[in-house]
C-alpha cells in the first residue's frame, strides 16, 4: 500500500466552520477505510499549510479521488503527494 502526504489549506468557508473539523476528520477516516486505505495521522500546522495528513491507499487513482471528495466536503484545498521512503532513493 502506498503512503501519501496531503497538504491542506482551509478555504474561507472552512475557517468560518472550523468547529466542524472533528466531524470532517471522522468522515475522511471513514472514506479512506471504505476505499481500502487508512488515514494514519492528522497534524495541524503553522506556516504555509494549515494541516498535514499522512494516509495510506491502494493506488494513486484512489488517493486522488479521495482528495477531491474530501476537499469538496471539508471546504479546504488539498495537495496530495506520494511519499517515497528515503531507503528507496538510496538504493
């Protein structure tokens, strides 16, 4: 299973409805699980991005589909990135 790092920025609507974030996170976890993946970690961050997610999914197509669906419901902009472990670069 592939690992994905998803960079998140809240939209204005997402910021206005920030108290809905726990419910949005639960919905995202369920969506990943239903698609055969898992949302492993969620971090709120300071700086260029508002949050970072670490997730696993069966393939890039599933990850992209989930990112679009979650962005539409969660009022945020997502930037999914495939994760390449450092050991794969060194070999």
